[in-house]
C-alpha cells in the first residue's frame, strides 16, 4: 500500500507541470523549458498584421494567429503572408461573437464557417481554436472541439490587455516581468496601435533572458 502511494505521489509530482497532448483545453506548455508562444487575436488587419509580421520577421520569431473568419475574407493578403512565413493560423470564430451566449449549433457554425474560409484561401485546416473574449460554455465547446479535432487554447495567468491600448512600454514590461516558461501570451493584431512597438521592445529582451519563441503547436509538440 505504501509503495503504491509512493508511486502515485511520484507520478503527480513529475507530471503536474507538464502539458498532456490529450488535453482539450490548453493554458500553457511545459514549465520545464524556457519557451513561450506569442499569439495574436482578431486579425487579420491590413496594416497592423503586416506591421506585426515585419517585426516577427526581423527577429526570426514564429507566432500563432487566431483569425476571425470575416476579417480573413476582407483582408486575405496579410493572412497569406503569415502562412507563407510559416506562422501558425488558428480559428477564432467567423464573426467574433461571445460564444457563451450561443447554442451548440451556432457555436459549431461559427467554428466551421471560419474553418471553411481559411481552407478556401488555401490554408490548411486549423487544429487550434480560441473563444473570443475567453468566454465559453465548457461542456458545449469541449464536445464540439472533440468532434472537429480542435484543441482549445487559452492563455497564461496574466493578461497583457493590449486591447485597451496602454503604452508600448507598459505592454512590453508586462510580458518581460511576468512571462514564465511555457506561457501562451495573448496579444492582438487588430485595433491595438501600440502592440507593434511593444514587440520591438519585448522580443529582444525575452531572447536576452534566454527564452525561445515558438508557435503554440510547436511548443506543445516539444513537451
């Protein structure tokens, strides 16, 4: 009995900070590696997404873009550029609605409409989904995600809140001071004028601190 308890405790301790590939809801990667993932919600935007891509290219950093399908229809060029530069494209619904107010059929349609839009543009089917505003009904969303082979990606325990347009220094310093191993960092590339400038500050600082940037899927696969 004591021996069995020992192995149970050993299993809990050694796996408590490790992401499991069978998980549906993802908030972070492994806490054992100095790897973080930059994610950008709500785009693409014809100006801001292009500027974000310029900075990422400058530092040879790959990121994950959670795309609203309606924006992908309006502004496909920055999205196609992101794909060509090997960034990850993920699903953020078609209309960017609060899906906690929708029924299961409506949620499924939002996800599938976005998915179809991306596929029609020549982008492979996404495997990651993020609910707008981080709001959802767990049971409904989990069932839909399993049905359509999605993992639901949330973010780290802190929120940069760049959508409120704090200064570039504030955005950057929040990440520099708070980001930890395995964190998924929520940023935006639509309606956030200071995020681009913040990236030019935080990326070199985090590299200096020994962090490596990966897409969400790359980070999870390397755990």
